[in-house]
C-alpha cells in the first residue's frame, strides 16, 4: 500500500494505492495524523480509487480518525470507492456515517472555500 497526501486549498487529499491489509493501517494513521493539528478543523478527502480491498482494522482506523476530525469540527469524506469496498461500507452501516463521493473532484466541490 502506498499513501500520498497532497493539499488543495485547505483540503488534504489522501491518495491510497493498493490493498489496505494487516499492519498497513498504522502507516496510514501516522501519515494522516501529521495533518491533524490541535485547535484546527482538518479537512480530508480519502481517495480510494486504487484500493481493491480494505480489512476491518482499516475500517476501525477510518472511524477513529473520523471521530477525531469531527471532534475538531473538521470533515473527512471518501471518494472513488470500488463496488467491493462500497459494499463493505454498506454492510457495516458506515455509509450512514461517512460521506462518499464518486470522484475527488466531486468531493472537492462539496467543500465550501
């Protein structure tokens, strides 16, 4: 799994490539935490266009980061989920928690600049 973070305006775009499996979630959490500052409202788009699979630990990680970002009055959304990952989000009822967009551009448009 590869993780690259780019910034457009105030939004951090976390581009993930490859399956997120055992142990990968720690690397992902570490990279994202660098962009979460105290007393700021972090904004993230998680670009999962090139992610074929995620495990339950990754779902837990996303939920924990989401809670932290939400507590800071920030926002974290997902973009580009394939049908398997989106089905997993639906089965686990996380589609009622996370905002999911078809593309990064669509997700960017949802942010007020």
